[in-house]
C-alpha cells in the first residue's frame, strides 16, 4: 500500500455557472481528495467550504454573497473552517472580495483551479491568499472526482478571445489556451479505461480550439482545429459518444459539419447560441455573424444530419433592442424550431461596453419579453419532442431518476433526457428505448432488450 495522505477533514463544494465551472470543480475535488480531504455530507458542517462562482449575470453574482454571509458567521465561531471562493466572481472581485468578506482564506480565479493544493498550503501557513493573476494553465496531474460515472467533461480550450459587448467571460477567464491533442487523447483513454462512455469536449468558444497552437498543414491551413481533434480522439476504444460545446456561429465550418456527419460517435446535437435574431442587435453585440449565416449553418447541419437537435442561448432586452428587433428573435426561434433554448434577460456587467450604453431597458420590459420568449421556447421544444413518439432511441444510462428510484435516466444521442423502468441495465449501458410519452424537455419509454452496443 502507498503512503496515505494526512487526514485533513471534510470538504464541500457548491458550483454555480456553466460546464466549465463544473469541470473545474471536479478537478478541484480531485485535488482536495489527494490532499486528504473527504467529501462532507453537509455544507454547514464541512471543514473546508469552496464556492465555485459565476458572474455572467448580476443575479448569479448576488447568490454567492448570501451563501458567503452564512459561512462567514460560522467561521467566527469556528476559526478552523477554511473558506474558499473560486471561479469567476473571485477573478472579477479579487482583493475586493476580502474587504467585503474578511473571513475568507482563499480567493482564486479559474485559471488557478489546478493550483488549489499549493494555494491551500499557503493558507495552512496562516496566510490569506488571493490568486487572480494571468496564469498559464498547467496540465492537472491529479484525477478529477467526476460526478457522473458514464459521462465526463473534458476541457480542450480555456478562456475566450471574443469581445461580445455584453459578456464578462473574456475578463474573468482570460486568453484562449488550448490543450495539446495528445494530452486530451490521453485523458480520454484514461476515462475509457475507467468505464466512461460519453465525453463532452468543453470550451467557451470551442471552435477556437487550436488557434493558439503552432503548426500549419502543407495545404496552408491550421494544423490543430476542432475538426482535427474530433478525428484524433474518435478511435478511443470504449468511448461510444462524443459531444462538444459551446459552438460560435462565426467559426462553425462546413468541414466541422462533415466531420460530425462522418464520425459515428459524434452525436447529432449542436449547441450554437445565436443571442439575437436581429442583424443590428448582433452587430451591437459584436458577434461577427448575421442571421443569414446562422440559418445557413443550421440548413447545412440538417442536410447532413436530418435528425440533429439544435439548442442555443439567447438574450432579450439588450440595450436599445426595439420591440420589432425582439420579434425578429421570436421569428427565428419559430422558423428554426429549436429543441432547447437557454434564455436570459440582459444584465449589465461591470467593465463591459454595453453596460454603459444609453438605451438600457427597464426590468419590466425585459421580464415581459423574457416571458413571451419562454412560452415560445416551451412550445417549440414540445413540438420537437413530439417527433420521438413511438420511435426507438438509444439511451445512455446516467443513473437513477432522482424523482423515481424505480426508473433509470439517461439521454438520447440528440441530448433529450429520457426515463424508463429500471430492469438492472446499469450505469453506462446503451439501451434501446421505445418512446411512449413526450414532454417539452424530456421523454419516457420502455426498454427493448438486449442492450445496444456500437
Ligand atoms: N461562449 C458562449 C456562451 C457564454 S456565456 C457563447 O458565445 O455563446 C452563456 C450565455 O450567457 C451566453 O450565451 C448568453 O446568452 C448569456 N449571457 C452572457 N452575458 C450575459 C449578460 N450580460 N446578460 C444576460 N445574459 C448573458
Ligand atoms: Fe462571452 Fe462572446 Fe466569449 Fe461567448 S464568445 S464567452 S458570449 S465573449
Ligand atoms: Fe459563469 Fe464564469 Fe461560466 S461567469 S457562465 S462560470 S465562465
């Protein structure tokens, strides 16, 4: 037996925000366990509490302050409690967070996630630590503690070089940094050996993958692109499904669409945020594409993969957005028929250009638009779900339905959540399920034995 690390107590992590934060939290949990921390059962009794925060909208940021208030009180009674704020609020606020919550031990930006161990060692020496400097992200050598046993996130590019005028991400996540294809493939091989069946490649702008890596092909194109990466990892045995997110319409290429159609493990689901259905608003957002280009991408996907599901993000109430411009967004949603759309009312973020523009809309208008939009999104999602009725879909088992332990839960290749009776298929099984009931965002059915294998 190898040497056991010192027992340091229990930890608790609460994660806000996007998949990037979820992936960072899994790596940080892995680091804590390597250091001798054990998963705690309760946020209010753990010896180390870490909040991995999000600042994409004001309400996301405010949430963390209320959590921190309670922990600060606990720390005053128990000085041995270690309090950590990681993620995007930490990066944005830095030292200011210590002034606001002096009980904090460690404030660390997302680029420092892999350094949690070293930073905590400084805390153990009695320092209060702020780590928010621009940092080259090193490969993490510990094993992340993954929440799921069948589907895993794999970071491929950190940061974002775009400058959408509403968005804090470039300020808090820093410049684009791509991981090397070899390191990515090694990680995926490791995941396959542990029994994972599905991987999702992650990046804020995943189409930018490889832009910062050296290398040009003899034909004069970039050597490392997302398309090349998909080819590079497709052969990993044991991995049955490959997804990627988030795609940017500006960089989404035909070559990529062809690769998705040709590579059997790449799932027919695309998350391509369009943000607005109006060209003038898109221009003010500095998104760098038009509605026409967006339509062409979707058409091309549907020519090659007619069953593909399409999801997106959209913002309503951007400064200066007129009612007619908002209607263009509704029209696009109706026309494309999205399977899912994440919707948000515009929230002015500190340090972003649009926050200072005239023409800010009232909360009332934003909320009205959001409600109208959500009703439409629900309706199109329901219509898209209806097409599954009576079909047999391959579902990858992710676990038990938390609301009904007699049922298993998983996703179709097109990413629809699906429930069916548990007949002992087990985690990671690929089960053919006949769909008997459809709802806006989920399906139910019955399995047809035996389990499918690719
Ligand atoms: N990189 C992705 C998304 C990153 S943030 C992309 O380019 O699409 C996730 C989503 O949050 C965005 O797609 C956008 O819809 C929303 N969002 C970002 N900034 C926002 C803001 N200031 N107010 C409201 N929604 C915002
Ligand atoms: Fe933000 Fe735009 Fe980068 Fe997406 S592409 S993270 S919206 S700046
Ligand atoms: Fe939020 Fe940071 Fe992700 S601001 S959406 S957690 S990149």
